[in-house]
């Protein structure tokens, strides 16, 4: 056992064994496949970190579903505990910034990628990834928001830092029914923007308008064109799709508008020209919610508790499941049949 693990074990009452949802890569002949499920593990089975947390809640993101089912290459090392987000209570820390009893959260910190994640009764994490629970928010609230809402908040902040204001025109949000899209619509509408929902799920019109969308555009009805510049329609954009959709956005954003690029569900290639950037001054802002300094994480969560606090959190995250039901919940995320976020309750008594 490492010196770090010894120090932490002396400080805490973590049981010798506890339950975690762990992901393995195993050989199947000449191939490799993913095996995942509940296991009994101990503290020294976890990746190293300065803070041990008794986990209250986690959540389900698309990346979690891909990792657990093996449908996407998310993990960089095996085995790992799944779950990219967690909230809970500190039970021990060798970092002076945190003490036993502190309520905290961890989002977007390479959990279930390089480090063991939140699908566990106990987690051990790097201190620089830990954020104190914002005032006025519960441990469940922050997991209802999770990486999706945190990423949307970072995107809006970067757009504002680059001069985005409501007077420059409507903001189009792609992937509108997804987690990031849903939060972006709600937050942007709450701070005075006209928001246009760009979606293939037009049957979700009532959901999107209740979030704050002024109107919907069906991606199936859009003729994206091929000119270097198309008719300027939007003051800015939050894009979770990438590919052809992002290329179209670069050609249709108005002068000095910003595009926050978050995802690549529609492809990773970007075929455009320099014309939007040098003739209209369009800015393409890459949003990386994983590799962020603690100061940026903390500021984003402060805003999520104040001016960017989602007003429709119960609508966006309507579902809470017990930890025991977690393995049955992933397929719907992979299939794209889920609307709204799912919170995973590991110990709701905290």
C-alpha cells in the first residue's frame, strides 16, 4: 500500500470493502471487449488522490454509457470505476483546503477516463478537482446539473468574455434536447437572450419551449448550402454536434458572433473557409470542461448557483434511480432515446 493510501486510511473510517461499478477490458481470443458490473473493492484498489469522499450522488452522461457498454473508447486505462461526476461528503483529506464533513462535488476531471469515478460508495480524487458545494445548492442539485450544465456554463462564460451580448441577435443551440443543449437554452433565456433550438426531435417542442426556446428549427428542414458565407442569421451559437452543422454555423453567424464548440456527435471534421473569421470576425471557441484550473471550476459553479442557476432543473433532470439500477440505464443513452438527465442516488442520506 502506498504512503498516500496509508495516510488516508489512518484518517478515515472507510470500510475494508465497499460497492463500486467497475469497468474492465478483457481478452476474447484475438479481440478485446468490455466487461462491467458491481464489485466489492477497497480503498487501495482506487487510483491515487488526496481527498476521500463518501459519495451521495452521481449521474449518467453519454460518455458514461459509452464507457460502461464498450460502445466508445473513453477509458485510457483499465480497470476503472465508472462515473464522470460525483457529489458527497469528505471523510478524509491530506490537503488543507478540505476537511472531514465538507460537502463537495467533482465534475469534468478525467474521472472514468484516467481516474476512478463516481459510481462507488467511496471515491478518492485529486484535490485540485474538488469544488466546495455552492451555497444554496444540494448534493443532488449539483448532480442534476453535472458535467452537462457545468460545460454549458463555461461555454456561456467564454462567449460573454469575448463580447457576446443579447443585442447582437439570437443564439442558436444545436443538440437542443441533450444535456448541454437543454441547460444552454435555459440559462441563455434566463439572462436575456433569444434562443433558437436546433434539433432533430421536433416532437419535443413543448419541452424545449418550456426551457426557454423562442422557436425550433428542424435540422431535417435546413438547406445548409455550400457558399463560403451564407445569410447571417444568428448572433452566436452553442454547438454540440460538430461536423457539417458546425461548418454551416460558421457561415451563418453574424458579425462578431461567437460559436462555442462542445461536441462532435455529427462528426469531427470541419470543412469551412477563413471567410467567416476574417470578413465577419466570427470566433470559434473550443470548450474543454475537463482540463480546467480549480479557479475556473469554482467560478463556473458560483455562477451556476447565482445568475446562471437553471430555473427548470426538475424538467431537465426529472429522474433519480438507485445505485442498484445503474447497469440497466445505459442502453437508452447509447440509443439516444432519453430526454432529460438521470441522477444516480448512492447515499441520499448525506
